[in-house]
C-alpha cells in the first residue's frame, strides 16, 4: 500500500501549482509584499520538482524494498513502509492539505476595512520609512503612503496647505469622524506578508462622505487644508471630486 | 462581525503567512537534504572547536554559514544533530541563527540604520543564545533532550534517502535525488507544525484585539511584556520583523521593548515553538521558550529604565 506516498507526491505538485497560479493571476498581491514574489515562485517550482522526483522514485522502486529502522522499532507501528517515516501519515497529509483547501475553495480577498476594526490596528500618521524620498515625488503623483511619510517627515504640517492630491483608497470611518462630511481614504501597507499589515490613511472632507459605503474603493481629488483634527494640526484633503473606482490590482502599498 | 467576513480575514492572513513562510521552510528543508547527503559526520567533528564554550559560540555564529530564518532553521538543526552536532551547540545555533545572519542584518539595517537597535539586536541575541547553550550543556546526557524521532537517521532509518554514515560518497545525480527525498520528509514533518502555527497566529490576529497591548506602550516594563506577547502571537519572519518593529516605534514603544521584540520574536513564536517539538522533548521546549522570554524581558526592561539613546 503506497496510497499515502502517492497522495504526498500529489499534494506537493498541487501546492506548487497553487503557488504558481496565485503568481500568474496576480492574487499573490493579496498575501505578500511583491518583493517576495520571486521567492513564492521558487517555492512553487521547488515543490513541483520534489513532487516529480517522488513520483519517479515511486514508479521505479519495488513495493516493500526498505529495511526497518533498527533503533526505533516502535515509533511507526502503523507505517507499512518506513521509507517516508512519520511524514506520510494520513493526519500529516490532512494538515498539509488545509492551505490548499483554503486557497482553492475560498475566494481570494484582500484585507479591507473590517480588518482594521477587528485587529485594532489603529491607523497612524507616523509610518516610518524614507520620508525624504516622498518629497521628491510630484504631489499629484503621491499615493497614501507617500503623503503619510511626507507628513511625518515634515518639520511643520502647515507647508502642505494648498497642495493638490489625487488618491485612491478604500473608505474608512471610526468614532473620531463625528460628522457626515469626513472619512479616511485608506490603504494597507504590507512589509512582508499580510500578518504585518498596517492601515494608513489621509483624512478627507467631502459633502458626499455620508453616501459612501465603508470599504468601497474611491478616487479622491482635491487640495489640502491644515485644520485641527482630534486636537492635532492635521492636513485634511478637501475633496473637489470623489468617484467610485475599482479596487487596484495591488490593493496594498509596499513600503 | 459576520462569520463570512471573519472567515475571509482569517483565510487571507492564514494564506499570507503560509505562502511567505513555506518558501523559507522549503529552503531550509533543501539545505537539510543537501547536508544529509553531502556533509559527513567526520566533517562536523573536524570543523567544530573542541572546547565546549568555543563550540557554543561558534554555533551561535553558524547562521552566517547557513542563512535561515526561524522556519528554515529547525530542519537544518535537526539534520545537523543527526550528523553528530552536540546538542548545546545546536541549541545556540537554533536560537541565534534566525537573527545572526546576513539577511536579517540587512533588513534591520534598512529599518533602523547603524545604531543602538542594530548593535543591541545582534549582541543581545548572541549573549542569550550562548547563555542558553551553556545552560543546556550542563545536561549530562544531552541526547535525552531530543525527541527520539529527531535522531532516527542516526539509528539508520530516516528513510530511503538516508545513507548510512559510512556509506560511500554518491554521484551528484544520485545525491540530488536522495536530497530531494530527505527534503520531502522534512517538509511534511515540519510543515504540519508550520500549518498549525500559522492557523493559530492568523486566528489570534483575527479574533483578538491588539488595542490593549498597544495601550501599554508607555510603561517601561509592561511595554516590554507587550512586545514579547506581540512577537509570540504575530509569528512574523525574522527576516522582516525589523520593519514592523519600526511601526511599533511610532506607536511610542521604547527602544528596550523593541529589542525585546527583535530578540525574543526570532527565537520563539507560535510556529517556531510548534516546530521545536519535532526536535526536542516537550519539557526542553518549555525551557527553550521560558529562558529566552525571561532574558529578553530582562534586557529590554533594563534598557528601558537605564539607557537613554
């Protein structure tokens, strides 16, 4: 009986194919920072190569050709072939199938506004990183991350008053947004994988704010004014237009 | 919150951590397979310093030779044990390697620049790993600390793939096939702990609130405890945790607490702890969690209270 060894080889092939598939469809952008994409690709090909080598070995080896472990006779009472040790037990195979089942049967979805409420990751206006490089980008070309970096790197936020901005993000609101005219245009930054996702955003003032569904993606164009927000001098984007837009192919920003 | 929303959040986090970590685990198992086939027991005995203290210090620097994070280090350590690496040296390697390697040096440098955090991270990690290695070297019968299965190749049974220690050198082609089959075994054996740990980490991120933990930032000792808890729960790869630590710095966490996060996290987190169980007995794993915890807290709180950068 080598069903389990065959299943093991198949599982590696399928996991490898799944990794390559998320890369090809671009869904990988929902999970990890793009600078690790090549690593997922290498992992995919490695899994497929391992699977193929195992299949070849299974085809070319005799059924029960291997000696039992001399020093540890009671460790694997249920394993007819010790060639694969504990690793080919059914429960191990079942556990390793879980990522495949989640990946294949659940629709891939990036983190959204719900993830902020739930994990309690407060958005911060103090995201680190190279603040200086944000200044070298033309204001209308800056994304949410560039602006947040620029705000924290600036000696005084007053210098942002009157600057134009053109931003894409999802709509987020919490208790600090008292009236129906404010929301935040928000993005997640992902340094490594979604486990370290941090939500950041720019506060927007718009008459349309009340009609916007939380978590929906919008493109906001307008000019900054520096005002008090929750007791702090904060650049607030006064919207000239807010239009619904499709979620970008890469929903997260990669610092 | 609706169940479907939570399930979707859980699934995204679970797959995110899994995809990231599985690549590193695979690299670790491939290295492990190559060690199995191409490194002989005599090589280890020949290269390692005779003096136990020197050997443990060497073990904590071995990460510069095998650059692995905490997902990849476990299969490599287990394989080195099968090749006769002393247990205490392996402990020092296991605890230190996820930090003491060129990749982590680069990522910590990228996040914090050359300064107290970078130096502190490497110095404290090295001290902790050597100290814990020395404590483990006091054990008279170190083999008893290991899980029996971790030593199976020594007994001659880790598989079709395991050549006997005295076996003649293989051709490169044969060697690669054997290495691949060893890597397969390791991948499934470690992978089950990785999947369980990933599910736990994703579950905690989805179902627990981190707000209270972050609220502790201002207290010198509680903030270090909070960082240790975050390090354990988040299970972030050591190659990139520096970037996250930087975001904690912006929440007001002091440098000592960040160092607790940066030294404890790579040694101990949910998925690493589960993977340790495939190498060590349960009681030993307990010490391998509690000793780094206490030491990293001690360093972190001491720095918070006494050192101004």
